[in-house]
């Protein structure tokens, strides 16, 4: 907590550390009402900074430390007294006498009351840590910055009975028992690492054990630790881990480096998971999965997060970040790596569709809001606020563009050089780019603007066909809206993957003016200027362009397609992603027309072409069912909000619901046929985790949700049958969600009660139960959520619960959250104020929907701003909440 304004930290002020820590020897004594941490730091003057020392003497040593009670301090075995150092809220300052020295400290901390879940804390009955980004300073006095890398040895002592398992990074080297029922274990990590990668776990845990033989035939022990009741939900994560290890060898040539790799699942965790060296700590929601309790989507998330954290061992740990402004160096790159892994393990096109829909809805909104920042920010108040969609998702898109521009082989040359050159170092985004340039002999100077300029670029495209000259010209105009602190932007390098379709829907061979011969029908051109044209020659008939295939750049493209052209692309584009995207653009056009009708008080009239297009999809049995399901999904209300100048919440909701109703009514027969056929297979085969079955279930459930719009009794019966007689959470939760969003009050209430009764002891399933209800757009949403907050399974202390109920309501139930009287805003602000004291990171994340106030009408703007003002005036704010509130009011 703070009373003054938090300081702004600037990238331009970066300086290398004054001192280094070669060795870090830690001893933890864990007790129920406090813990003790002894740290022995073997330190020396940083030679890089020592130039002026001869005249000026050694600079003071300023260690980070927060919420620590200093019990003892000595330097080179000389006890220090209060006169020898200065202590404030966040630093311990002392004066070294020699260029090398050893510092010993003992502090008392209170993990048992740590609700912020940063540093050492308790999740249920176990001790665990979370140190990224700046949590280690809540454990001991330290140089808590990623460019200080040290060899760690850690001893943990605890009561044997309560905490039989004692873990830390690296390899176990010794253990033993003590008097009084306590025991200890010592772990040694041979790799130098920054403090943010430190981890410790103590608890009564069971583990599933397996092994992996690396490309050089070394055996690595794999262990996943969970609370005993979850031991049957670990196999999927273990399989995912082994696949990740193999994939990183095959695709990047990266081998695992320790003899043991451990994952621990904890229930209370601020984020998804953490890549601590050799000891990943996971939110249980990202590890535990079995058919009966986790949906297909949840299984895929586990696979992706396990891969992501594992991949960090190279992209993050072996090569780490110099400072936190470089966060995307590890996160953007690692998200790109995990996305490619998932694409290889599952459907590449579907993975890309999901990621792009997420990016466009959420990252584009962030990039257009008050917290917009470059992929490499230039300043921050609180680094925890910069674990953003921009750093992660847009950062990944930036790496993807490099991959697109250099090709897979060139990209691999670049990563090989990057890992070789920087192994064991803390480096910058510029170093990453330099490796790409050097390995490929290219100049990425202009490309680097993607790291420094915020905002989503616009790319407006027009066409000109000259039948006499047989040329077809595409003209591009790029621009980028102003973002906080950046009024003007320079042109980006925008790779545009494209094709030109002939009247039969085939890709024409492409030859640009000046080129000797035509290439294939798909190519990448780079738009590098504010305005730029490309002329294709030998074009006999006017083609239809397919632009930005696979979303080859994170931009908003516009081209004046009419609806018939979009329907044509939906059917014929050789790029599956663009087939989907054409369908989305068609839906957007149709929905926007309905939104206009609603606003003018006219009766809603749906363009029948959308129904025709959807019918064609349902009739074509040869299509990949996963693609059909994606293409039948209308753009979300959140996406329709993002693309609106001023979002009319009620009109958006009405237009989308009306369209869903019309689809359910008009396409009832083909939807029912698909539903029944797919459900019959589900019943016959039981749950199968394979891609084809996942696709089939997805389509089955989408069909059910449309069918239920009809309100027919036999659809209700089918839905109840599926709810009761299935063997997996994918079918059960979908049926429940469909019921919850229906008007069948009695059946709904019974299903909810029966589900909660059966799963009451499984917190992850209860999270889903909360979410399904929080997202229900029927009237009375706020009252339902308020009632659920009183449910015994709900607690504000568990971040998953907060996300499942408050987060789902504010982010996914737009029509209820934005109700015109502002009660939704007041509800969110009340809980942000409470959470600010409990868990600042979670409080600040939950705030995001309120920061988007500029998107709404005057009345809502005022109400939203008033709640932000109220939070600001509510007392002592954490730096996390203060930064977001003050920036969004600025
Ligand atoms: N570094 C983690 C990841 O993305 C995320 C994380 C950040 C977790 C901060 C906890 C705290 O893999
Ligand atoms: Zn990460």
C-alpha cells in the first residue's frame, strides 16, 4: 500500500547493476505463524560499473526488500547494527568496504497471512512462492532485478508431518530429519538465474512420475505434484509435457538441461503458471484435466500452458530479460512457440482462428484504450500491470511476422544464433532482432517500430483492374491512431500474405510488375510506406483478392467487399483462415445493419444471405467439423463492441440474439440432423480425446445452442438427456449453459442444483458453474451474480473464483454489466476496492472493463468515470490499482 504517488520508471534510465551476486545460499524455516529466511549472498562490485571507483570509492549497496522484518545482518561475518545501514519501506542501504564481500541476513516473514499471493505464501495447506516480477524482495533483501543472475542453493526446513515434500529449483543434494518432528532438504541449481525464477514448495503432495529421454539420450525424471485428491487428473499434463519436450528438440533443437523437471499445482495463483527453473508452479486450472471434470477447451489450455512454461526453459530462463521493459522478449517469443506447438498438435487453422478472435477482441481493445502501450513499454509504475495482452499476444504476433518474413528456415537460423550468442545472459528485444538480422543478412530497422509504437495499425486497401493492360493494382494506405504519449506514428513493416481468386475460386499465379516469371498463388508482400501500390500483371479477368491470409499482421484491414464476394470467399478461398474471416466479415456487416435498425426503432430484418451461407456449411458433409463450428459462431458482443465507434450495448445484444433466433428457426432441420448424428456418436463411443471427436462435440454443442432458441419441448428433452447421460464435462457443461440461457426456469434450477451438489468438492468445476451463470445475458444478471457471491464455494481470496464470477460477469455479460443505471459498474468498483487490500494484482486486472468508458454513450461514460473516481478516492491504493485508475481517467 502507498500513500504517495508511485514513481514512474523509465526504460531510458536503465543502468547496469552496481553489484553482482555470484552465489545465493538460502535457508527457510517454515512455521505456522511465521517463517524465517536466512540469506547468504556472495557479492562483488560489477566490473562494468567500476571505472570511477579508484577516486570516488565504492557506491552504496541498495538492496530491495518489502514487508520484511530484519532480525540480523552481517557483512563478512561482522555483525552490523542499525547505525551501519538505512532501512525504509522498500530498501536496505549499506556501505561495502571492499569490492567483494559476503552479506548474511535473517528476516521474519508471514506467508500465512499473505493474500497478495506474491513472494512466499500459503495456498491451502501448502507453502509456495511466486517471484516474477518483483516478488523475491518480499522473501529476503536482494538485488531483485533480472540482470542479476546467481547460483542458488536452498535449504528448506519444516514439520515433517504437515510438509513431507520439500522442493526448490535444480537438483536435490541432501536431506535429513531434525529433532521435534522437523525435516529438511537442500536443493542446488547449477544454472545462474535471476531471483524471479526462484521457487520453493512445501506440502503434503502426491506425484505422478515419468521420464523423458532427451535427444542426446539423457534421462530426465518428470514429476507432477498435486494434492492427493487430484492425482487422477494429471496424466494429460504429463503427456503434454513429453510432447513439448520432444517438439522443442525437433523444431528448435532445444534440449532440457537438468536431471529433473517438476510441476506443482496450486489452487491460489494470480496467473496461469510460472516457469521457475526446474520447478514450474501452476494454477491448478492449467494442470488438472480429466474428461469428467474438464472440457475439451480446458484440456487444450492445459496442453498449451504446460508447453508455454516448458519452452521458457530456453526462451526466458537460459536466455532471460535484461529488465522488465523487455518482458515481451521472453513472453511474445514463448507465446509464439506455444501457439505453433498447439497448431502442430491440433488443427492449425482452428488454433489460428481462436487466437485471432481473441487478439482482435481483447488486445485490439487494450491497444485502443487508456492503458495502450508498445510491445516494449517505455515506462511503468507497476510492472505487474504490464503482463498484458499487448506484451504477450501482440508480442507473439510480432515474432510471427519475423517468421513470415524470414521463412521457417531463416527464422530457425536466427533462433539458433540467438540461443548460442546469449546463453546465460540477460538481454533485450534489440538483441533478439540483431540475431535475426545477423543470421539472415537482413535489416530489420524499420520493422523494430512494432516494438516501440503502440496502437493497432489500419490498413485500407483499394483495387484497380485494367483489362486492356491486363493489370490489377492493389493500393495500400496505412495509418495508426494516436495512443497515450504517442501522437504520431511512422509507417510499420506490414507483411501481407495474399492471393487473387479467379471466377472459379482458384488462386491465380502471381507476378508483380517487373518480375521475370509468375510464382505460386499465395505470396507475402511487405507494405512499408504510408501509401504503396502493387501491380500484378497478366491478369485476364478481374480477380477477387484474399488479403492478410492467416492474419499475417496484427492490423485492421479494410477492403470494400460486398456480401456476395464475402460468400464467395467463404466457400472458395484456399486459405482456411480467410474462409472463416470472410464469414466473420459477412456476419459483421449483417449484424451492423440490424444494430442500425434497432437504433432507429425499425423492425429487425436479417439479410437472408447469412442464413444461406450457414446452410451451405451445414449441408456440406465433407467439411472439417471444427471449421464448420467456427464458421457458425457469430462474432461476440465484445468484438462487436470493439469495432464500434460508440458501442450501443442493447442494440448489439438485440441484434445478435435476433440473429441467433433466426438461425435456430430457419436452419432447424439441418442443425437437428447434425446434432442428432453427432450426439449419437458421443453416446456410442463415450469420450474420446482425439481431434476429430473434439471437432464433432464442438459442432454438436453449437448446434444444440441454436436449436434451443426454438424453445421446443423435444429440444429441451435432448438437452436434458445430454446433461444427464454423458460421460464428460464438454457435453455436460454445454448442456448446462444452454439450459441456463433458456427460459425453462424449473429445469434450469434443477440442473444447476444437481451439478453443484455432485461437484461441490471440486473447485475447478465449481468455477465453471459460476462462470456459466455469470455469463448469462438474460435480465437480472447482476442480482444473480450478487446472490452467487454468497455461495459457500465462493471466496474473494481465490483468484480463480474472482475471475469465474466477477470477471466473467464484467467481461462476458455486457448487456447486464452495462445496465443503464450503473449498478454493474458500482458492483465491480466495490469489489475492486475490497480486492485492492487483499490482492492488488487481481484488483487491478478486474478493473479493465471500467477503463473502456470512452466506448460508451454519455450517460454510461459518466457512470463509469464516477466509479473510477470513487476507487481513486477510496483510501490507500496499491500501485497496481492506482496506475490503472489514474491512467484511465487522464
Ligand atoms: N511468466 C509467467 C508466464 O507467462 C506468467 C506470470 C507472470 C506468472 C507473473 C506469475 C506472475 O509463463
Ligand atoms: Zn510466459
